[in-house]
C-alpha cells in the first residue's frame, strides 16, 4: 500500500538534503523546502526556459544546470546594466530615425525585438573575450539595417544613401538595401581586441544563406589553421516561421558535426515574432516550438523573454561559453513580437486583430527597461534622455552628410573582400594552363600506385586492376577522364592551390571512376589518398563525401569558394539531374551573385549529364536552364581581337561547358585559377565517356603550349577538302562520339564535318564563324541528344545566326551597358560589315543570302528522357539518321 504525504505549511520549513544533480544550493548542502522551491522558480519559472534534458551527455546537462541554478549567477552590476540600456537605446533610436525620415519605405525594422542588437553585441563581446577573432553572420531581412549600423558599425552615411535612390558609381545591378552584406574589421571596445565581422548578403529566400555562412566560416578556419574553431565562428539569425518551415535549416544542422563540414559550433538566434507574415504559429508548424528542429543535433535551446534584457544578456553569455566549451551548436530563442506589419506599409490588423490590439497597448522594451533602472536607482531620467539625444545627434549628422552624396558604391557592401588579388593584375591576361610532361608523369605514377605500405595495406582486387591500367596509360602517354582530372588537381596542388572536391559519393565517384580514397579491405577507417601525397610541399587536398543534400552542400561550397580566390572548389552532383534540388543557390547566388553583390566566385559545378537510357531522372542536368540564365546577348557579336575569349569571360556571369575530351576538361579546370578574375564554372560531365576507348587524350594535348579549345574543329578527311563538304554538324559533349561512329559506318567521312562546341557559354562567335566559313557550300546543323525544347538548341540557334549573318549589331543590348560603347565602336562595326561583305563577294558568295543553322535531334517533350530502353534506342537511331541525312 502506498502512503501519500500531503505537503502542509509546516513542511515548508523542513530542511532537505540536496542531491548532487542540482546546483541551487551553492555552498549549502541542505535547504528548507520553501527556499528550494524559490530557487528553482527563480531559475526555471521566470523569463528563461531551457530545453536541454534530451541531450545525451550528463556532463553537458550538468554544465547547463550550473549556469542557471547557481544562486546569484544572473546578477549584474550597474555598469553592465548601463551598457545594455545604451545599446538598446541605439537599436530603438535607429529604427525610430528611419521611420521618421522614410516613413513609406520598406526597411523591415526590428521594432518589438530591438533587444536583438544588445544580444548580438554581447555574444561578440563574450566570444572575443574567449579568443574568437572573426565572426561570419547570416540573417534574413528583418533588422538587417540595424545590425549593419549598430553591430557591425557600418558608416550610417552609407546606409542612409541607400534610401536616396542614387545611381551606382560601379558596375552591377545591385540589390535592395535589406539584402546587402558587409565586411568590417574594427576594435571591440569592451574587450579591446580586434574583431572581424562579416554579414553575408542574402536574397529574400529566408534561410538560404545558412549553408553559405557555414562554408565561408569553415574556409576561414581552414586557411587560419583553426582546426577547433577557436578563432572563427558563425552566427545565424532566423525568423520563427522560417526556422521551422524551411528545409534548408535541417540540412544545415546536419552538416554541423560532419568532419569536413563542421564549423565547431554555431550560435543560432531566433527573432521570434510569434507570427510568419500573416500566418498564425498554430497554422505554420506542427511542433510545440519553432526551435524543435535544433533538437536533432542535441543543441540546447534557450527560450528567453525579449522584454527582459538582463535575462537575454545572461543567455547570450551562456551560449558563447557553451560554444567555446563544447564546440557544438546552440539556439537562443528571443520570444518577442513585431510591432508593425510584415513591412512598414503593411496592415497587420486585417489578419491578427486581437494580437495587434495587445501589441499597441504594450510599452516598448526600451521604455520598460529604462523605467526598471530608474526605479532601482541605476540611472536617472536625465541620463536616459541624454543617451537617446546623443544617438539622435549622430544620426542627424550622418543624414546631413549622406544628402551630399551623389552616387552609391556597390563595393561598399562586399561581404568577402579578396585583399591584394586584383591589384597589379592585367585584367585580360590569362596564365598558361599547359604543364611540363615531367609533372604529368609524376602525378600519373603517384595516382596509379598502390599505398607505399602495399604489403600491409590490402586494397580491393578490382582496384589493383584499375591502378595497373592507369600505369599503362601513363607509359603510353595518354589519359582518360579520371587521369586528366588528377593531372588538373595535382598540378594545382603543386602550385600551392588548395583543391576541395565535395558532393555525394565523390571519393569513389558515382560511376566508380575516380577512386581518390583507397580503403583497407581488412581495417575499418584505414584509408589512403594518393593526391594528398604527390609533393612534400604541396597545398592541401580535400575530397569528401557529403550528406545526401544538394541545397545545403552546394551552398556550403559556394561559401567556401567566396573566402579565398586561390583555391579550386568543386561540387559534384551524384547525377546532374539532382542539381535542381539546389535551384535556389544556383539562381539566387551563383548566377547573379556578382551582379547583385559584386561578389566573385570560382566555384565549379560538375554535373553528370547525358541520355543513355537510364530514365528521366538520370539523363539531364538541365543544360538549358544554365544557358537561359547566361547573361551574354544573343544578338551581339563582340569586336574580334586577341583578347576576344578572355573579354567574353570577363563580361559574362558564369561559364557553361560540355567537354568531350579529357584534355579539355584538364585545361578548363586549370583555367579557373589561371584567369585574373573568378567566374563560376558549370560543366556537363560525362558518364559513359569515362570509359569510352576513344575518350582519351594524349599528353601532347596537356603539355606546355597546349590550351583549352573552345571549339574543336573537324580534323579528319573532310577538313582536307572543305569545299566538297556537304554538311557541317555542330554538337557538344558525348553525342560527338555517337555521330562520328555512325558517320564512319555510313562512309560519309568526306561529306560531313563534325565540330564540337566545348564552351557553350559565353558563345564562341569567332570560332563558330571561322568554322562555318571554312565550309562555304555545306548545310549547317546543330545536333543534340536532348529534346528540342531542352539542351543547348534554344541558346545556340540565335547566336549561330548572329555569328553567320549579323555583323556585330549592337542594338538592343542590355540596359546596364554604358551607352558610350555604342558610339565609340560604331565605326569598327560598320567597317567590319563592309569588309565581310567584300570577302563574301570575292569568294563568289552572295552576301545577302542568309546561312541558317538547322536542328537535328529529339522532338520536344515534357520529360527529359523516356523510361523505356527500347524507345530510347529508337530515338537515338532516329537522331543519328537526322544528323547524317544529306
């Protein structure tokens, strides 16, 4: 029988011995019951709620208990309270100033959660005190301008000019003010230490910058030799609805403990407005709290009332110490509200009338805290007013100065400056990409050899055959795709260029062709990475299988590539088809990042592509989408000169290629570093060509004096008698080998020439024009294996017509181009037109008769490929018939 004891009033004075699992006693080992309850209520039942009992580490749980249960641990001296008040005053004053000066402008202000600014500053102070020297931050639009002004201390003049609608003094299309990033190096006045702060630019796609921040942080840690994350850390800000609603948050959390992706602890801050635009939390999530996503990585969650600044600051101190101690993520959930609508011209009463009636009757956080400090005698009303007036004066002076500005500069908002990279460089000079044969041989032999301790290190028998075949290739002076890639990587490593290859299954390669990590067949975790041991003084090589994520990992690698231009950072999709899971990173960051944010990146995307009967989701990397986003003008033939190719690369937003030879793949990878600037590179990489007997390149195509070929012309018998050629087939990638084989089988080598367009964007107008002119009597055909509404056809068709018939017409160019170019080059264009016409006449051509490019390939379709092997073979046979028809 169980006897129940009802606690009565007299029991409250009974003394109980305290268990070892609590810290409420301080130095006392026993306490009266009423004191036990009072201390527990003080720790857990006021303005802080801590979620940590799910953490499966007793040490970590006890550490957290100690930080909240120890008597007096939250007490602050008057100096700390004055600092909080000053920072809260600045945060509130900034929003009020903007509201007065630009009342009808969207700024996504912080009203209702102004405590975020003192919280971030406290995290920076504490982290700096604990040894952190650089903090990379990512955040959505709400409060961004306030963070830039009061956390980063971005000059107020530069912020205010963004409201003036001024013309930009530098190139680019720019972005709205609440998306911009910045980079500041300044003295932290509290700790008297230098601190670097970067806020990464972010689109309206909430949480999209999360993995970008993590990649940038990881890269900074790598280059500083900060293997434990003691000097560089990341801080991510979130909205409540986005934190639980956006899947990229989950993907980013799952990178947090992976060896090649961890940043050794991120501090997450949720500005919890308890609303998502107009959506009630009861309709925007199925979990009790918006922060529940963080539980998957055992991150402690500190919920805190935003109207209690001292509790917020205490939680920030705990979070900074947690990261410094355990190097793991944690979350601060500042439970607050949004005083205005989603933006300043939005009416929230339409959808949340009760909530907003309550908000309008709620005193602002600054007023509540000032009244508290005045009541306890920490400050006087005059001091409170004086602090506010001083900041108001600072804002007014900056406003006056801003009004004198006549232009804005996009480069003032750069989040990842590359100090010294562009200085002293000829912007049109490309370094050579060919290398010495001795280097090819050395890398080839190392890449083809088993581990040095081969007697003890047991590798798979299949790998023994692969390594033997590789060594035979080296002796024969030829390279397949994997070998050419190792030459590119290895030669860059030799030159001191860090190479990083990341993605799903990249260590072995989806198609079992790469094998950059050899595994001991009898010992777990015992591996050998040949490219890490090429030279004693080489740069580091990182190759890492990623989590099964595209959005998160591509964003991470983009952030990594932003940090240092002297690195080759590659992301490879398992199949190119899966890149659209990361479409947000591709659209919002990679294709448009330089235009919006003046931010260059040399990131390489390797996308296995090709219709080989594997079905709709294993056939197409959606080449057409990358080409559609390319920024070159289809109607504009640039002036021909020696710098034609590099000028095109300089002016375009990214490079899109579909290489057909290992040598060209080798050169285009090396060219990424050889360029005097950085552009993203998107490569449609092969699948069946990885083992195709003809898809091999001689060392002669990679040694000094060789280079990347934007177009590979016909080199067979057709090129020896061009006037008798009846048809020129232009194509890209793997389909070349199919056409070539079929041409030989049909004995059409004399009648049909085949030219390969290796670099599709920017389009090689000059070389295409030259190749077409070589065959004056031939019909011109573009052949592709993709369907007509897919692949390169829609992109190349107008550009072929411009190359063939349009003598550099400049009308209708992009509006961002300076108009002076047109007038200064008009004479060049008109002269070229006359000269070209006279050349046509001299050859007996009719200059007024247009040559057009025709299409041969699959018809239009909704799906990238058929799922039927039989149908695939029929389509492929028809494609070859159409391509070779005379």
